[in-house]
């Protein structure tokens, strides 16, 4: 089961008009979406989005029960095209609760987990794209090491990448248990409370699902998709995502990203967003109930011009 993180905090920050049009870009099992629909009146609308086919099935039940809800199976990076298909010009709010859901991690068949054995897949959308096993079957040591370093902040990236390439020369890496073993044996650093394959699995998952590219694409077009007064609410679970969100919101709020030649003193005129509150973390009570919420950081910005 997926326990929704920062449920009330995120929805309350997002909804400014009960008859508005909103997006839940990471529908998952619909925890945020259901509570969000409770805040909308009969004229409100919510578009759910998720790459995961299981999320799709869950969303189908919700759309048949509630005509204010519709769903798109695909990436939130495709939102501009989805907006064009709707009879509105812009959204009142966009919510992202990034990363993977607990059912994705818990089901061995999805291949996300080093804790249980399954096929080495790791795709959120199992209907398209390359699996982790496919990528690891041909990527060279440098490419693997770059991913481990950049997306997993893994200090021993080169050593682990070399071990992966050596292991696949003996037999193809097709299961999560094989990968976890190779990585663990090559990793000299065993951190307390952290499996030695945690960083490598996170990195490969981010690569396979193009997670940071999708987030970058969404951020780049989010302003154009929001009404003035509309809000962007993002919950991140690791520093790479949070850094991107923080920088984007900060730059928009400072009026940076000026066209070439515009004096910096005009930056204020170029402000496009204002920050709403400070970064929010889960309360101690929520962390006690749901340990996954420990690393969540929520940031909110509102379009002002
Ligand atoms: C943390 S879960 C969201 C849980 C949800 N808020 C709930 O309460 O049930 C993240 C979800 O986002 C989806 N996801 C991640 N990146 C995505 C992307 N770029 N486009 C669409 N869905 C994405 C994943 O498949 C997963 O189902």
C-alpha cells in the first residue's frame, strides 16, 4: 500500500479556487488526487497523470466514479500537449509528488528493489523504453560510472561500474539479486542503515526513467501552463530533484533568466513567481507513521505575472 506523503499540506497549498482546473502529475495510487477532489466544487476539474499502467487501472476506477476527474497515461513532461487538448488555457495548480510509489518498490516483479529478487526492469512505464537489464548489457564503464556518480552520488562509481561490466562478461545481469550482489561486493563503503546497493539502484532507476529530464522539461514549461495566481507544488525525495526545483523557483522569484542585454537592475520587473512559505518537511508524527516521508521536501511557488 502507498501512504501518501504531506497529503494535507500539499493539497492545501495547491488549491486556491474550488472551481479551478488542477493537475496531479504523479497520480500513483491517487492519495493526493482523492483529497484534492474533495476540495473542489462541481465545476472543478482534476487531470491525473502517471507513467505506470497500474496507476492507470486505479485512475480508471476514479474517473468512472467522478466526472470531474480525467487521466492521461504518460509523462508529466507531456502536459503542454495535454493542455492543448483541453478546453482551458491554463491550470490553477500543478502538483508533483516525485519518485516511485511504495507498490512499485514492493513488487519484486517491477525490478526496483535490491531487497527482493525479480527481473531487472525498473521502468515505471512497462509498456515502453529500455529496461535496466537492457541498458546494463551494453553501456560502457564510463557511462555506467557517470550515472552512478551523477544520479546516485556514489563515491565508488568507477569501481562499481567496472565490476558490473566484468560480471556481465561472465553472465548477463537479468535479476535485481544479481545486480545487488555485484554492487555490494564492489562497494567498500557500507553505510549504517543503508544497503550498499541503495545508491546504485537509485541512480539506475533515475536513468532508466529519465526522471531528471522529465522534471526539467516540466519545470521549463510550468509557467506557461499556469494561470496568474496558479501554484506549482513539488514534493522531492532526494537532493538532486530538490536542488532543481529550488533553483528553478528561486530564479523565477528573483527575476533571473533575463534575456541577454537586459540590465540586472531590471530583474525585479522580470519576476515571474513568488515563493509561498518555506520548504516544508513531514512532521515527526508523519515520519513515525511513514518512514518514507523522512526525506520528503515540499516547495511551493505561485505565478505572479
Ligand atoms: C510517489 S508516487 C505518487 C503517489 C501519489 N501522490 C499518491 O498519493 O498515491 C510517484 C508516482 O509518480 C509516477 N511518476 C514518476 N515520474 C513520472 C513522470 N515523469 N510522469 C508521470 N508519472 C511519473 C510514478 O510512476 C509513481 O506512480
